[in-house]
């Protein structure tokens, strides 16, 4: 407890795109903010809904931007899904993966008996029981998604596998436009199976709750810093955490002034040095 009676801050969760960088460009001051928080011995996590990129791929990317980061500080919607399974569904050992190769690798490295949906049925599959059962179907962004994968995953879910989505983002931005996101694939699985998924990624609280549980930190001892009210700020509310909206990404001051309900952050910061002031840390 500090003098105000509030629990002391122990953990800061950063969003990545729009907070640490915009596309390939670092956000000025973000690396200095992270360094200052490290000097204060605060726990730091970087949380992204991305299910295609592995945690290890983010380390050199952030290091190249001057952000000192360790593998354990990176949390993707896939790694949070793995943490959720371990903590809450320990009986699940075999999983079907509807996702990119990075997702399948992470599930296998985490010790799951994981099979790609494409390998669960052959090209001539005409319905009917699969050769084996699955404890869960994990659905993320799968650039090879097709009817065969949809059929395999739907059959597994209807046979009793838990339906878990890494995230439900319907689309995501590219340098030249938009592409369908994991949520569009999840929507197809939901329609075909008639089952509702457990969604881990933002705006659902699962990704933040998995971070808190693993770190042994209570929600009131943590803050989430993000640029997207619909994702970062809503997830923080649902996880019971304080939130700071930083205006270096998708939201500007005019939008911030209109936010209410779950989309309203506790505080708004113009940039990383403003975040430092709000957290009471010195950048120098
Ligand atoms: Mg963002």
C-alpha cells in the first residue's frame, strides 16, 4: 500500500502496435519508458493478440528498436491460451490447431499433443468420426484455412472438444489495407459447429488474466497501457485492471474525449513520457 491506500503498482502490461511501434517505426520515447520501468524493478509484459508470430520473433524486433526485452516478457494470444489451458483445463492434453505454423510449434513446444487441422482428415473426407479425439480445438489466424480444415475442426468440436479462440479480431491492418483476422475464421467455426468459443485475446480478459495469474499479481496491482479503446481498454476493465490510453496509435484526443463505459480509460496519455508522469517514474 502507498500513502493513498492504493495497492502499489507491480506490473505494467503494454500493447505493442500503436504503443511501442507503429508498423516498423518505433514510437519515440517508448524504449526509454520501458528502461525506466525496468530500473524501478516493475514487472513488464508486452501483450499482443497476434497468434501467427511466435514470442521469440518479437525479441529481436523490439531489441532493434532499443527496447530491452526478455522472452518471458512477451505474451501472444497463443502463449496466453497455453497458460490458460495449463491453469484452468489441465485435463486437456491433445489439441487440434487451426492456425499458422508458429501456433502449432508453440503448442507442441509447450508439451501438448498438437495436430494441425489439415492433418486430421484427408482430402477426400466426407464427414464422420475422426480417427482420434481432441481435448480442445485452438483456433487462431490460419492463412491456409479452407473447407477441409473447417470440416475437421467442426467435427472435433461437435465430438466434444473445447472450442477456444486465441482472439476474435475480424480483420487486421496491413501496410496496404486489411486482411481477414482470426475472428473471421472463428466465426466460420462457430457457425458450422453451433458452439460458442472461449476467446482469450483482447477485448476479452483472458490474455490479461493469464498474465496476472502467471505473475502472481492481483489486478489492482497492475496497469494496462494501450492505444485501442475497443481492445486494450475494454480488456483491462474486464480483467479488473487500471488502464491508460496512449494517443500514439489508433486513437486521438478527440476520440478519447468521447469514450464511455468499458471503453473509457482511467487516464489518457499523449505519449510515453506522459505515461511515465502518470506512473510516477522519471525517464532520466
Ligand atoms: Mg495497438
